[in-house]
């Protein structure tokens, strides 16, 4: 047989090709790229450099830009492309063979024998045309790419057999591309296992933020990068969805763009029209009913859908929907759990509300039953809330709110709490007391007070998750932490709670924290530290991470006050590491850990690190609005001491002003009042910035300070710091001048007052 396809795309006249093979020219022409199409450079480069394999499958629902990407690839690849756009008629193997042959002929003349076999009436294609096509492909001298677009239309076994023959005869370096909404029913698993398949799916075709912004600009809409990010998340990178979002936004007043972006959903008329026209209109009533009713679920499995629909066979229906690529996303490798595309689910939920609104609560209740029976209390809570089952929602929330909050998911708990009518919270005092705790920890003093008051008014009947049959001990813990009636009452409330709480109650670490802090505030550091240690230990066992962070931060302060700088630093660093590893970063209660770390940074002359910790703590610290005034004052004092050490008089004075303001409202906070007075005096003594003594100590001078507290001579200190005795003497004189003292002993005392060293610190 003569060579079938030349190495270069020789194009015979279209009229000759039609006469020979009777294929419309439009079917074998690569698509013209619209001027508005955005470049998919990264994806095209990935396709150009795909691992060597005879078959590449591009599979995604409509609107993912498959044909556009293929057109861009064809324009940039060094290999010639042959193109065939498929339709239902190509399920006839003769029609398909002629189309493939015509596509190949655009690259060069075909062997006469193949054309003759395809045009011979009555001849068996399996004995003549198919073998000749295989030989034609196998004999190609230079690599080519054959694209079969819209391959999802191929459903007949004969047509798929033709495709299999093509795959088996693709020569090295050449490639068959099947692009469509679903993967053709070929032996994909065997091809994948044999390394003969490359797959490109939704995750590759989805637009990233930059690509999405360029696409949105083609609609004439102006959006910020943050708004684009929100739309990409909502549309899950679906190009058609993003384009339709752009069209919808372009029809609105740009003044309200932020709200418009937030409001864009799958029931927008542009998106709804697309889904209905491209997908829903052609579905069987039973399938459409399945889609609508299961849209109440964020995640779906066969058993869950059976329970919600009160029917059987859901697993098979999900399998079919996934196979047809109707905007369903598998969530695991075993294809057990799925979810709908967010926009698609939005439309389905709207249609469910329009067609069967009375059924919606029942579906949610069934889902709540199933999830609760299978131990997924979070999902059960969501469905109970959606169904309006407040009793069940309250019961579940009291069981899971604190563990979820301590895991760093405060925003999720806030959303659960928002579902409860605050005026009716006395009906659910368990929710009210848990909510009061969450609001207090989040730095919302007024909300914490309101929820605490609602819990106190309510009549509790039931059992809290720790086994408590009364909210009384939980209320005592919250009252203690809020220190509403002074430190003495804080201690009594904490001890009362500890007498009643079960041994493994999540409230116990908080009660111990309040008890230990109360002793510290009363001046009994030793006893307070022992209780705080126990609070941290129990918090660790029960997963009460934020309580553990607070307990360690408090212990760091205690260690610092008794001159144990090493222990103070170790506890501060451990608390901060725990914050970073547990997603608590950004919680107001972590400001104390940052303040303690800043103090440790200053001891080691880590100026930038100290300033970074202080700046972050300043953003988080709950002072005037804090639900925990004692903690707010403690944090403010610790921060102010660091600013004094940095000779930042303005920041220190601002903090002192706030501390005095808080103490004016809550004066009974034990030793903190005296500490605040000492701090105010220290700030008042600070010199104006123009005074030489106000300039901060240098790094070398700060390194010298701990050695001044030892018995070492200037010569011995110089040997340890690898400088001369005269250098040490010069630095010491400078330290004396900046601290406003005249000798070594007074310098150490003054540095201790400023928090630069501890009285017992030693570098020996």
C-alpha cells in the first residue's frame, strides 16, 4: 500500500473530497476561535507536552471550553491536526469511517484502496474498510493529531469498535483525542493501566482567577480581583458560568457590585436558561425528580439518597448521572460520595421550592435522621435547622459547638448560633450558655452578656453533652470568666462550678482556668500556677485548645513575674506554636500569647519579631469591649511593658489610657490595679523622644544586659561576647545613660522594671 498520509498538510479541493467521501466540509474543519476567547496557555502547554500515549480523553460538561482549548492547541502544536466534529449519525460505523478518512485527507492524499473500500456498496467494512484504515494510520511517517470532537454522541457498539481500532493503530508520536461531555464507553481502565491514556477533566479545564478576570472583562463588566475570586469559587471555575455571571453583572448598576457578586446563584436567569436548555429539558421525569429532591443534600451517597427519597436504587441513579456528566462531582476514589456543582444545585433547589415546597421540610428531616444515626452530627444539625426542628437543632448544637469551635472553626459555630432567635433563647438555655461562651471567647462582650442573661432566665430540661442535668455549673463558669462581681466572686463561681461539673466536662478546663487566674489576681501565684497547669493538662485531654493556650499564657506571666525568664519564654513559644497549628490564629484570646512572645523577643534583642508580635496582638486584643476584663487588662499591661522597653512612649501611653478606662468600669481585679499604677508611673517617667536617654538600647547593649546581672567582670563579659573590655565598658556606660541610672546594680533594677531582664536572670 502507498503511503497514506504525507508529512505535511496537503489540502485537496473540498469538492473532490465531498464527491469521494460525502462528508460536509464543516465537519472536518477546525473551529475558528472567537476574538473574545481567552488564552489557555498553561493548559495548552500541558497538552503539548503530555506523556506519550495513543489516546487523550478530554471529558467535562458543556461550557468548559473543550473545543476552544483544542483549537488553541492545534494552533500552537508542531504536529498537523485532523478534525472531525461528531453527531448522532456517526453512530453508523460507515459514516464514522468516512468522516475519519475525510479528516485525515485534509492532511494529505489517502490511499485509493481505503477510499474505494468506503465507497463500495455492500462490502463488509470489517473486512475491508476497517483494516485499511488501521493500516493507513499505522503507516503514517510523521506524528499527527486526530481530534474527534463531541465524542459523547458515540453510543453504538460498532462505532466504539471503530474508535478502538484507531486507538490500536495510532503510531508512535501521534495521538487520537476524544473530546466530549462524557467519556466514551471504551476499555478506559485497561488503557489507563497500560499507560496508553492521558485524561483531562474538569479540574484542568476550570479557569483560575486570572483567566476568569480576563473572561469577565470580555463581557464589559468591571470587577475587582477579590470579586473575581468569589465568582470563581461560586462557579467552580466553570467558564460558561463565569461568562454568564459577567453578563448578569453587566446588566446591573456597578455601584452595588459587591452585593451583586454575593447574590449570584444558579437560579440567575442566564444560568437557569443554560441548564434547562442544555441538560434538564432532555431528562426523564424520574431523573429530574431525583435531581430536584436530592438537591437538599450537600453530599450524596446511595444509602443517604434512599433514606431521603424513601426509595431504593439511588446508587445506580447516581452512577448514571455521573456517567452522563450532569454536573455531579465525585468526592472519593470509590465513587461512593458525590455532590452537585454549586450553581447546578442552586437551580435544582429553586425548582424544588417552585414545584414541591411542601416536601422540603420532610426531605431535610429524613436527612437529619440518617446523618444523626450515622454519627454525622454537623450535617444532622444543618438539616434539622433547615427543617425548622429547633428542639433537635438545640440538642445537637449543645453537643458539638464547643469541640468545633476549639478546632478553629469559629465562623461555622457563629452561623449555627445565628439560626436561633435571640429573643426566644430562654427556651433553650443550653444553647444560650454555650453561645454565651462562644461570644465571650470571640470578644463580643454585649452578646455574651445577653446570652448569659437568656440562659439565666430559661428553664432547662434535658441533659448537656457532659452529662450535666442543669446549666447551673456552666453558668457559674461563664460568670467566673466574665468576673462580673470582682475577683473574690470570680473564685467562688469557679469553685462552685468545679464542685458540680462531671470529671470530663468540656467546661472543667475553663473553670480551672478561671480559678487559677483568680488566685493569680489575688496575689497567690504559686497556687494559681499549679491550677493553671492542671487546666492546661485537662484542656489538652479534652481538646479545649483555646483554654489550653490561655492557661499556658497565664503561666508564662507567672513565670516572668517570679524571674524565671526561661520558663516564661518556653511557655509563650509553646502557646504560640499551638495557636498556629490549631487554626486559632486570629482569635482575640490569643493576644496574650503574642504579648508574652513579644517579651521573650525583647530579651533576645529580636526587635522586628517583637514588633510583629505586638502589632498582631494590638489587632486582636479585646480591651474596652472584652467579655473578660481581667484578661483584657493583663494583656494591655503586658503589651504596654513591651512598648516601654522599646521606648515607644506613644503606644505605651495609649494602652495605659485604655487600661485605666477598663479599671474604672471593673475596679475589682486584684493585683492588676497596682500593676497598672506602676506601669502608668513608668510611662510618665519616660523622657521625650528628643532626650538622649529615650533612645532605645542597641542590640549589643541588650545582649550585655543579662551579663550585667551576673558576678562577671567587664573583662570576663568581653571574653564571652568576643569583644574587648573597653568595648564592654563603653556599652555599659551607654546603657546607664539611656536607663537614667549611674551604676550596674541600678541598671539591672531599672531593666527589670522595664521587662528587659529578670532579676534572677543569669548568662553565666
